[in-house]
């Protein structure tokens, strides 16, 4: 598992990789934005609950 093996593995991945199509790109974009929105909402709710309880100044 030396350097040569890692380099050939990287080259093989780059050879088989392809650009996503338009529909796949938009699907990935929507999924990422949804995940960011969910994380933001969870963070907001935690901060809001802490503010109500008085643990957050």
C-alpha cells in the first residue's frame, strides 16, 4: 500500500469520474440546500429554547 498504489488508485478514480448531468446537478444542489436549511433550523431552535429557558445570554 505504497505511494504508487495510491497514485494509481487516484488516477483510476479520475478516469472513471464524469461530470453530472443537469438533472443530477440540480438534485444534488437541492439536497445540499435542504440539509443546510435543516441544520440552520435545528441550531435556531436550540438557541431559541436556551433563550427562553435562560441558559443563553
